[in-house]
C-alpha cells in the first residue's frame, strides 16, 4: 500500500500521480494508493510512505496513527526539485514512479531509505 503526501506543492501533487502510475504498472505489488489525510482505520501489508519533500507529511501521518512504514520514498531525494505550485511534469512522474517500483521490488535504492528520521 502506498500512502502519499498529496500536498499542494508540485512535489506533493506528484506523489499522488506517481503513486497511481506505480499502482497501474504493478497491480500485484501495490494494492492501493491513498492520500495520508484519508488513512483507513487499519492498514495491512507492506506500507510505503511516499513524500514530496523533507517535510515528510505522509510519514508523520502514519506515525501519528502508530504505523511504521516498511519504506519511505521522498521525491526531492530522487532528484525532483520542489518549486511551489507548479504542476508535476511527465518526466518527474515517470522518475518518481520508477523509484517507487524499484523500492518495492528491491526493498531499497538511492533516494529511498528505511524510516528512522522525522
């Protein structure tokens, strides 16, 4: 399950879009893609927090609910630049979706870390 930041900045919007692409490309590996502000009462399976920036809104929301994700992917750590309210570009969606898919398949990669921070 992907839990996305889905914030208002370009990187926040990017998390929702990249999460949906990852879900479409890996339906057996990604059962759902949900915004952090719409967390269900209970979560099960492998959980990936997908944040747009170092503010880590998805990770924080999961931890508020006493859930520790298996992986934490951050768009800005994958080479995406946060630039205000701009719309995410196709190349950024592809880059982040690829990073998410690789993280799920391998357990980690550059730009992806096991959560222990914020």
